[in-house]
């Protein structure tokens, strides 16, 4: 499983982006929560 994100400013330009591989399998809800935790 993997996760990724893109942060854009108010003009739509990319400010920051990232991705990573998650070795353990989770439910989709838990995967989204882990992604948000890592982004913050």
C-alpha cells in the first residue's frame, strides 16, 4: 500500500508534495488516517 499528497496554494501552484510506501496492510479508513498524521 502507498500514500501520497499534494499541497497547493490559492493559485493552484504546488507548494509541497510527498509519497511513501506502507509495508503493513490496513483498512482504507486507517490508511487515510495514517496519511493525514504523517502530513501534519
